């Protein structure tokens, strides 16, 4: 039994496909298949049920895969402990980050990390919350920046900041003449949503629960439209297709003026979208840093947190 064979069965359990698992492990499919067959023969158990269309894991296989993942994490921890003895900040840090945070935090964060800990480059993985949680569990990334809430998976979590939402409306819209908006005013509008899988979509529907019934199915197309990213949705707002909610860090600095005007191409402004705060206490999301409790590079986590706190983060409430 080898660590490589354990890595292969964990990959197949995750991908439910031998070809995709082989690609993830950077080996040919025959190499992976032969190694798994060898392990099954050694253990005298069947780990996977193979059919023409899918691969399923046997009940005993599930238990063995869980133990294999634990063994792989412990093996990785040995390397991490050795690295800490040399330089706890030496070596890449594998950081996951959700789609609705990455474009707005990473430019400043990467600069801060380069300046503060050049020996600790960031290996970045942008994905959905559910996928990042799985990657954390599988040891494919070291830590992740996400927004609460998410399922309790026994991770260590440190709160970073609370980020308010703002409303994006076309500049010719009636609401654009106001200085703020209320949740009640949004009920009469066509709301643009991110597609399924984005946690920010769920956050928006918490603020505007009346739109949940329109967020799926053909009937809902009259009241809500979906985009693949926040930037795509902003373009849809600019085109007059509706309004949307956006996190504060996604709002360009040049857009936060009383009367947006046509601006230079490179100043980050958008002459067709107006961003308005909520009247009273705005809805917010809490952004956190999560990592496996078995991850031993504590200094690397601390350095990353310090780099995040050193970022500008306009309009958010920093948490310590």
C-alpha cells in the first residue's frame, strides 16, 4: 500500500470518474486503474462499482477512502512540520476564494503578500463555497476566504470583515435620483441574480425573500434574470434590464459620487450604473478565513490575515 494509491482512490471517490480522477492526479487512466486494482487485491475488498455510465463507491470503500484521506492529511502535516522548522513562511500557500470576493480583494491582497512575505507566494483557487469546502477537506488547498454561513465541517474559522450590500440601478432609473433605498422599494423591481451555486445569490434572496419564488422555473423569467458573475450582472444593469445587489468592495470608487458622469476609461467608473446604500442598517455578509485544524503552518495563516487587514477594504467593518 502506498500514499500514491491512497491518493488515487480519494480522487476517484471525489470525481466519480476514472478518467477525470486520472487527469486530476496527472497520470494516465490505465496507470490509475492498475494501481487501484492492485490495492483492491491487496485489501481483498472492492472499493468501487464500475458501470458504463458511472462509478459508485461501495459502503466499505467509503470508510476506507475516509481513512485514506486522513492518512494523506497526516503525511502532508509531516512535510508542513518540517517546513516550519526551516521557515514557517517558506513555500507557497494554497488559498481558495469564492467568486464574489476574488476579483475585488485579490489585487490588493496579492500586492500585500508580495511586499510582506515574498517567500510565501499564493497559489489561488477560485470556486464555489461548496467546492472549496470539499477541497479543504481533501487537503487540496490550505485555507479559503468565504462568506458565512456554510456547513460546519470542523474547520478553524477567523472572521475578517462584515461587508454591507449596496443596490445597483441604471442611471436613468427612478431610484437613481434617491440617496438611499429600502428593501420595500425593491419588491416592485426586476431583480438580477447570480446563477445557482453562488452563495451571494442566497444572501440576496435573504434580503429579498419575495424573489425566491421567481428564482427558478420558466415563470420566474419575468421577474428575475441570472448572470454568471457580478460583473456580467452589472453590465445587465447598465443595459437597463433590472437592478441588483452587490457587495461593497465590488463598487468602483469613481461610482460613489452624488451624480455619476461619463468618466475616463481607466478610472473604474461606470456612467450607466448608480450604486445606492440601503436606508438604515444595511444587509451584510460576514467574510471569514477558514482552514483545517490539522494545518500546522500557523504563522502562514497569521501572515495571510495580517496581509488581508492591511488591504484598503473601503466601506467594510474589520473584525479582529
